[in-house]
């Protein structure tokens, strides 16, 4: 059942429901049972000025796919604006899902809105539940906007948008509203997309790993394989390779390998165990392992080995507070800050200007950790802060990404099979980055699940 996040509204909602029954006897209430819980303060970040590749001169990519805004029924003056949030994993995963939940709480705090939340929406935890049925339940509870927050919700949220053309929806991480994309759905005028340019965060992570490794070997624990996860692995590798050769001045090639577990997080008996994959990397000679999955097993296991006396380090993913799982071994974390983007979208629904835009929002290079302006951030971890020289080098690297002097998606670059990706001096377009056909040459690991 979807959960309403603000307990302060439960009595008001109950009272209004009783009044409506008294005034309109015979109306059929199809809402399902909900549980109430007080929303915690949001510690999110933002949708902000962004860049296209590794330079920071262009604004965030925001593309309107249709001129007619989707309509939504305005809430009564005494009612909060209600929106639904569908999470693929647990809401407290210290990763992807928690970052979205806190983005929703940011909206609640800013507007006095109410979030109707359902987590663990995946084939293992809720095998018989569809996105369409979840959306119908949330709409029956009064949701005026729906956020579907996982790539694998594509089919369900597109079907739900078609079934509910007057309800604005957002497929986070999707490309259905990108008129220049491969999956543009022109008929779904009520379905928008929002994504952060995590490519920059991953470049920073790769650089931090390269500045730290003593063995010259870095491992990456990946989730499932698709365009998104390939482009993020490629971005980590580009950052690592640059800082290994250009900053440290190493003449040998850095070793960079990825192993995919098969889903966004561990499902026992279905995916590879990320703890075991982390161990395999360390046992094979890597001394830094980077996480690309939604949860924190990589940094937790690394912390255990660090406490046992090994000089090993990790970089978690998605959530600003993820380093707290094992602070001493954590080099830092690239994280999403969904709050400001979501707040802007809710505002557009409320004022009637919502349309099916595609947004790919980047860091605010003046302050990548600004809670109200930066869609993507990076926080230095204790494992890095103990080395001021590396911190300074990484800060210089971040500044170079921001001012455009470091542009890593510039050729010559080849795909893993040796075919050309970018010619010498050619800079990748947004489409070339987003739709990564393969891993890059230099990355060890498979490019597809087949």
C-alpha cells in the first residue's frame, strides 16, 4: 500500500471524507488503506545549471516536447498538494531510493505538500504489483502528480500516463520526452523526464580513485547493463584515466574492470552478491572499488576489510550521506540532489504550466554541494581528506570540469571492440553520451548481458 508521508494531514483528510459521505450518500470511495508517517527534514540538493559534456558553459538541457500542458484538478484551498512517489528499492537504502524520497521531502517542506510513497516496487519484492495499479491507487488517494523513479519502470509509467492523460507524471532517468532521443513518445504529453548529469559525479569519483590507488587497479561493481549504466562506467573510466596519466603522470595503463551484479541492488538468488564481487576485486589486486549500485554493500565491506588492516578504499553512490556507512575507508560520494528539480516540477503543475519536458540537470559549478541549486554533487570522504595533496588535485580537477578546460568526452576515443567512438578533436553530443552502445576501450568487462 502506498504510504502518506505527513501525519498532520490525516485528521483533516478523515474529516473531509466524512463530510463528503454525509453530503453525497451513495458515492463509492475506491481509495485503499494507507499508513501515515511524519516526513523527516530533507537533506537534498538541486536541479541547476548544467553542461553538455565535460564543459560547463551550457545551461541544463530542458526540452519541451509539446506545447499543451497537462491538466490537473486543483486542490481545495484547505488541502495540501498531493503527489505520488514510486521507489524501486527501500526508502532508507542510503542510496538511489532514499535520495528520491528526500527529494520528495524537500518538496513537502517547501510547500506543505503531501507525498504518497510506495517503496520496494520491483519484481522480487512486489511480483504481482504493476506500475499502472500503483498509479491508480495513488490517484484514488488524491495524487495530482506521479514520480516513477527507476529506469525499469518505463513500460508501466508509459502505460499509466496513457491511461491517465490528465495526471502529470515524471519518469526519472527516462528519455520518453526527449524530442531528439531514440524513445520519444509524442503522444504522452503528460509524461516528463528528469535526470541529473551524474556523468560529472562519476568522473570525479574516477579521479579520486586514481589519485588514491597504489596498485593501479580499480574495480567497479555495476548493476544491470543498459545505456545509463554503460555511460556512467565510461565516465568513471575517463576520470580515472585522466587523473592517472595527466595528474599523477603515470606512464603505465591503469587497470579498470567492471563486474555487473544483474540488478540495481542485491536480490539473493537472482543477482550476484555485491559483497562477494567487492571481495573478488580486492582479492584480485584492486585497492579501490567504486559502487554503481543503489545500496551500500561496497563501502560496508570495504570498511570491514579496512578495519582488518587492509589499505583498501571505496566510493559509494547516489546518496549524500552514504560515506557514513564506513567513513574511514570512504574517498567520497557522487550523489543526486532531486529536491529542487522536483520542487520546480510541482510548481509548474500547481500553476498550470507543466508540460512534457526532458531535463538533464547538471552541477552548479559555483558550488556543487548547494542544496538548492545543484542537481549533482560530490562530498569528500575521510579516506581522501587525510591526504591534503590529493584533495587539492581533485578540487583542481573539479574546477577544470566546471570551466571547460577539462573535456573528457573529446576524441580520440574508441569503443571496447576497437571501433571509433569519437575522432580526434571531436566532442560528443548529448545523444552520443546518453546512448552508450558499448564500454570504452580500456575498460575490462562485458558491454552487454548477451
